[in-house]
């Protein structure tokens, strides 16, 4: 507790506290009014308040609850389930270093040790001057380029010991995080426009998702069709949802048609936060127009006018780029009112940022595939893959292999063929972890099994585990820690 030498110091301290409270209240009021006191926009409100006042204090939460006519408990639950909404002040620079399985396989612990040495505090601590804080975080979609960290929202990949020393020196000298990140080469492909040090690593383009396609082709087809015809074509394809359950996409859409809800929306979850999952990141940067077109097709089929793309907070660097894509599509009349001149066909999309919660879903991939179903037909789609698993699958492959990245394969490929494709030494691979921490471990004796709904099912994550790994120590214990943290 501070000690005040005289009444003037005590008065000034009280004045500063009142100014701080007044600033907080004014900030909360302005932000909540910006979103029209809409409870649905709670995540956006929390993001902006946290950004402007530095943390979500109890007082700020109280004020938000009052303005939104919500219980404080409801808001606290939202804050608690999203680790980037921490009430704790994180320091001027907050370093979040990935501690997932693949990050540790790729040398995360060594990098963490160098950070602690250079900064002078342990992970979970902040320097006494409040400048730098070190924190652990779970997988954030960079397993093909580990070790990786988030520093004040900027992504740093393939971090070396030398990079750590340079980054810390620059933070200590007070340089802006954008300048620090700018010292390193931006990633490839569309990422260059985003200024992020992230590489797409798209290794294989398959026949569905990453094949050549002229944006808007499927939309031009559906405006000549009835919604029921669109659903019928999707049902003909027998395309299963890519989230793992394998529910028929056509049946899912059909079940939504008769829902009498004026606020009916198409929700696309682009999170994919299981360890080792990063193909959503590549879809969003390589073919975002196709995703948004798929959402519009779904809206037409089920009678929804609005779409929401739920984007994980670690992908903030994509936000402006994706907003530009949406603007361009509106200008081309592929979104908005009376799409392509079709009277009454109105559909638009907004992006909702997450905050670190583990939100499941592969709809981003399913919706892209649906575009190709409308483009080429359901019967064409069924010629790809297997009888029970139609189409293709985007795999996020990482771990002990020379060429980690995203591979679009036809369902039915064996694990052995997959390992050969990524350059793995089959004599030195003991297992593949399929589907992240919620999936299954397939041993070497079963590498002839097929990647398909009827055999080895995956939402996309494939982690190659070399013979030199201790599966209990390196894999199982790490997963247990994530489950314990609610990941």
C-alpha cells in the first residue's frame, strides 16, 4: 500500500483515482453506445473496452453489465472463458508463447528459457516496471512454423534464440511492436498484404477447395434456381460436414428452412483450435471469396439474410484484409442487397472476433466445398473420395516431417501415403496423432488405414511423431495440461 507524506499527496492520489474511474465510465459508455447497447455485440464491446483502458476490471464489467441490462455473472463467464480477456494488466508488451505439443516438439522450451533470461522474469510474471510480461498460450494455428509467439497481437514465427534477444532489446528500448515485427520478413502469398510473418505453406492443391475457380460462378447459378433445388443438389453430393460429426450438409440446411426465426443467420466458425490445426488459416488467406460465396449460398438456401464469420483472435492480422474482400464483393454485387440483380436475394456478412476460447467447427471448409458442388454438380462431387466419404479434405500436417503445411487430399488416402507425401522417414515414425488432443493415436502397425469417415476420421490435424519422442511425456502429458486448462 502506498504511503502518503501529506494531505496534498493524499488529495492528488484520490483525484487521480477519480479521474481513472471517470475515464473508465466514459470509455464504457462510448463503446456500448457505439454498438447500440446490443447484448449480441458483447464480444466486440469487451475487446474495445479492454483495448482502451488496458484490462477488464471489476468496475468496468459492472458498468458494462448495467448498460447492457445483463448480469455481471454472465459477463464474467464470457471473460473467464476467453483467455485474451484477462482482468490482469499484461504489461506494455505481453508475450504469449505457444506451449502446445508441436511447439514443444520444435524447441519451444529452449526459446522460453531464453525469453526468461533476457527479460528477467519467469513465464506468468511481469517485470517490476510493468514493461514486459511473459505468458503461456495454447495452439494458435501456427504449428507449421513453430516456435511461434503473439506479442501485442503481432505474430512472430520460427523464433530463434537470436530473434528473442533482438526482440527483447527492442521492447526494452520502447520501440512500437509494429516496428519490431517489421524487422522480420513478412510471409508469402496473400499474407504480404497483411504485414504478418506467417507463411501459407500450401503444399498440395486438390480438386475441390484450392482448384481454379472464378468467383461468383456458383452464385450466378443459384439465382436461376429455387432454394429447394440448391439444397437438393447439395444432398445429391452427399457432402458431410467437415467438423467431425459427418452430418449431411444438405440435410442440415433442409432442417433450417422451416425455422420461423426473423433473425436467422449463417454462422461460420473459423476457429479450428485443436492442436495441430491450421488449414482454416490458409483457406482464409488463399480463398476467402469462396468462403463468403459459400455463406451467401447457404443464406439463399435456408432463407437467411445475415452471415457471421467467427474469427479467432490470434488472426487479428487478417481482419483488414478480409474486410477489404467483403467490400470488393459488395461492389461486385456478390454480397449486399439484391445480389447479382436477383430481387429479394439479400445477404451480407460481418466478422466477429473471438478472444481465445476453444470454439469448434470446420464450416469454413464445408462452405467452400459447397461452392464447388453448385459449380460442378453433386454427381461430379461424388466421383471424388470414397463411396462413404465424398470429396476432399484439407489436412494440417506438422510435427516430425520435413514439409509441414496444408495438403488437400481426396478422402481415402492411407496414412502411409500421407507420410510419404510430407517427406517423413517411415522407418523413424512411430505414430500419427489424428484429430488433435480429442482424436486418436495411430501406431506404425496401422499406417495402411485410410483417412476417411469409415476408417480414420479427422477434422484436419495430423501430427507426425518420430521414434525419438516419448509419447507419454511429450504428447499425453501436454494434452492433459490443455484439458486441465479447459482447452
